[in-house]
C-alpha cells in the first residue's frame, strides 16, 4: 500500500521493497527499479514508513531540509519507532527556558494540573457520549464518570507532581474499567495492556497513540522546544517526555475513534493476526483501513498539539501562565 493523504500532507508507505528517492523537489517511489509514483515535496509534512523501505541518504537530507518529518516503524508489529524531524526552529531561547523550568516546582505543578485536568475531562466526556448511545451500560459508565468527577474536584488542591500523576493513573484505571464494556466479545478486550498488545482493541490503541505521539514530537520541534524535556512525564533516556505531556489530553480522541471503528465495523476481528509471541497485529488490509480512517482524526489533533506547543513556548518565555485549549473540551467534542 502506498497512500497519500493529500488533504493533511502525509504519505503512508506500507509496501515492502519500495524505494524512495528525491528528484527535483519531489519524492519518487519505485518498485523493482520502476517508478510508480511521484509526490511533490511541497505537498508533504511527513512520511510514515510501515514496511521495509529503501531510502537513499540524499532523500533523507533533502526531506529534512524541506521540513518533512519521517516516522519509521520497525519489527513485524511496529514495536520500534524512529523519528527523523525537519528543520528545527532557529531560536534556542525556548529550549533554554524549558530546561530552567525543571527546578520551578510551582510552575511544574500548574503545568501538570493543566495537562491532567484536560486528560480527565476528555475521558469524562467520552463516557458521557457513550451513555447517550449505550443505555444498557449505564451502571459501569455512571460509576466511572463519578470517579472522574471526584478526581477533577480534588485536582486543584494538589501541588505535588507525584500526587498529580497518581490522580491521572486513578482516572485511567476508572476509565478503562468502563471503556472495555463498549466493545463486543469478539474484540477480546478485557483491560488496557501494551507490550505486547494481546487483542485487537489494544493493538489499535497502541498504534493510534504512537502516531499521535509522533505528531507531538514534530510539534515540539517546529516551535523550538526539546521533545525530550517534559514535566508531567519526567525526562528519562529514550523517551520524548514533553511530547508525552502534550499528547496526553488528546488520547481521548484516539479512544473515541477506536470505539467508532468497532461500532461501524471499519475494523473487524478478521483484520488481525498473531505473531509467534502471541502479540495481536493488524494485517495489511487492516492497516490500510486503519491509516485511511485515523488520518483526519490525527489532523485535528495536530492543530491542537501545535497550538499547545506554541503556547508553551510563549509561557516558558514568561509571557503567559500555561497552556490554553480547554475550549476543545468545553463543547464536549471528543468524537473524531
């Protein structure tokens, strides 16, 4: 599969043996040394490589210079992810201020409360929408909403980052206890598990979260922030912690989209298989449906991520107190 989502400037390549070259300002895709497609670089913001692809070094350099990000999945299940980002913002002052804030406990508390409040509200509103269509699940949905309400009431009084993170974890546990009931038995979804995903819903959530995270990394890079230096998610080796922070409130969009895919049978059990270790994997036909359907959702998330990253860069410069964007949730708009 070689698919261009032209409206949102993403090229997905999921056909083994595809060769990617850069010629005269355009990406040229070849199979068996024969050209099969040509995409002007001016149309693209990112390229997603899902299968083994031959990419020439001159093409990588040219895409970087053109500001085109590359997201490459490795391993049969796509467990490993690499990011090649475009040209970084040339002003380094936001990155300096970003590191200086690591010792500002008051500012960190404000940031963490903002992120977790938006995450909890997104979960609450998704369950609220579910109650309107699944009256048969009123009890588990109502119980989870009640827990999220109580956590939101407690949040403004908490200043310690570890306690805020504990509150977020309690919200996630309550949310997924209800969320699992939204799926049919054939989905085999009984809990949120990541590595490896044991069932189709977990496989969809993990891949959706990964694509969302890659958008957050790119947003950080674009506005001059370091995606590795976060506040809610502590900086650790190999983790883009600030991208995790920025993506957190938008995970409810992915969760709402996965639920809709199963409601509307966009994805079905036959689209999945298992590897030798028992991990649940999307087959090629399933991936084609997955990428085509999730792309508009990721596009809407991208706008919010970039806005939040830009607002954070301004806040770090001392001209604002935190991030905006709660209006995205005020309207109850979590549906993809």
